C-alpha cells in the first residue's frame, strides 16, 4: 500500500514517514502542492495525507486542483492540521476529505491507515469455491464475499465441488465448505479428497470448514483431516473475512515463492543458448525417468547426437553463426520431442534425446528421422549433418543410465568413424 504525504516541513514529513511506514505501507513525500500534483499525474497512491498549509497552496485549493485528476477521485484523503474549529472541520468534510487528524494525535491516523490496509487487501481478486446447501446461510455468506468483489462458485454437494475443482477454467484461491452436505460426499470426505488429489494445484488449495457444532474435539478432528481453519456458525462478517483473507494471502505468498523457486530451478537446469535441459538437469532427471519407465514394464532408448565438423562451421562462419546453428538445433529437438522425452544439450555440439516407452525399432526410426531433419535444417544457409548413436534398455535387460549413455556414445563414435551423417545402434 502506497501513501502520499504532502507536507512542507521536512522534519514533520520525516516524522510522519517514520511513524506510518512499515512492511505493508510505503511512503512517498511531496513538499508542495505542485510536486504532489505532478506525482499524482504519474502514479496513483492508495491514500493521501495532506497538511493544511502547503506553502504554494492550502488543503482547500488542493482539493479543487486534485479534482482535475480523474484517477485521484476515489483515493481516501486525510487532512493533517492543528485547526480544531467546527466550521473548519465541516468545510473540509464538505469538499471531500475522508477524515481529519490532528498533529498532536498521529496515532489516530496510524489506526485509520491500518484499517485501510486491511480493507485494501480485502478487495483483491479472488475466486472461491463455496459448498453449502442451506439457502439462508449461503445467501448471507455469499453477500459478504460479493461485497469485497470475490468471485464465488456456489454448489450444494461434495460431488459438484469435485467436478468444479477438476474442470474449472481458473484456479481457486480458497475452498469454503459446510461439514454436513447432501449426497455421498460429506464435507469431511471432500476435505480428504482434496488433500489426496493427484493434482498438486488442488492439494494446495486452502480450506475453511464451517459448522454449527463448535466443540473443540470436532474442530481438532477437522483440522487433522486437512482443513486450514474452522469457523463456527453463526459467524461475524469481519471475523470470517479476516480468516478467509489470511488463507488467500498465505496461498498467494506460497505460489509466489514456488514460482520463484521454479525460475531458479529452470535457470540451474536449462541451457541458456538452446533452451534445452543442460547436463546438470539431465543427470538429475534421467535416473528417475529410466527407473519409472522400466518399473512400468516398458523400454527406454537414448540417442546421442553430435554435429559433424562443427569446428569448421565456427571457423568459416564465426562463433555467432555457430550459436545460431546450435539454437536452431535446440528448437528442432523441442519440436521433435514428446511431452515425457528429455532433450538435452550435453555439451558443446553434443545433444541427447532420452525416449521413455520407446523400443529399439521405434528408436531407429526416430534417430533416422531426426538425422534427416537436421540435414534439411540448413540454418543461415549453412549445411549441417549429425552422427547419431543410440541404444535401448528393456525390463528384461534393466541396465542403468551409465550403461545406456556409454553404449549410445559408442554408437555415435562408430557413426563418425563410418563416415558421419548416419545412425548406428550399439548394444
């Protein structure tokens, strides 16, 4: 939340800033009405704190001037003054100030901004899945959520809720469910189903359980089964919103951290030039892919691809052109790969394609097709070819990744020794 303070006195402006600024409130200071209006033309804060005497203007004229900035119309405006007369206060409210605070009671301004912070966070975009079959309770609860602009999908049964979770176009930020529901799936069973879902997104949705029974044993039991919070009926509007908001904010924070971790993971495991997995990414993933495929009773094939005479390409055309060739190979391998395949820049001009659920015959077809695609690529008018070695392991011959990699590597060197631009199977 951003607050604009308009105060000519540098000492008092700094005092206000120190008192108001925290992890949720950021303060910007303007020392005159002119400076404030210029700032408001560029950015729209969440609230404005205005001193009555502004040096080049006063708080009354400032309200006239700010009326010319449409984006500032709905911003709360707080006046800070030492004038306490009723006529002055009445006029300030008449011209649009949200509230008036006095310089000897800044704590009141702090409390007002704290409430404004909470209100600002309430009015975030959120999508809620709400399960309740009692019309009066549903109407009351949905009215609370609609007044803070939350989008609510309301259903009556656990079965309908599961259908919504599996088929919704957009992710839910929160599930709110009564414990007693019609149909075969109770509220408690729904909570368990969500927590045991195969979908990581569904498993991580926060849940509020609602019930008319509020005994401690029941609350503990519901929380142990995966609910994040328990709200007893009847509940107060602000208490309900605060609990819901807290869970939504925690989920948003968790999602943000997960996204940042994914970015760091991708950077550590992705080759920057080609966008393929790098060697580190391959070493971490290949064992898991091979083990899972063999456990399912299916074969795995690995292709080792080496561009022929790549040094000559760099020497004749320059390293920048060589980089473009490598990048084009990366694009080709991505388009060539299925969802579960692992395409890797193994180092320099060497690439790997790990193909789960691919036998020797299909591996040979894929290797030959890839060789032809590389030969037809012709990036920047540069003719390129590749030597490809490949090998296969099966559940009857469950060798490890090192064996598979070494054999494909031997096949690739045999292809080079045989004249290049060919595929060789090595067993």
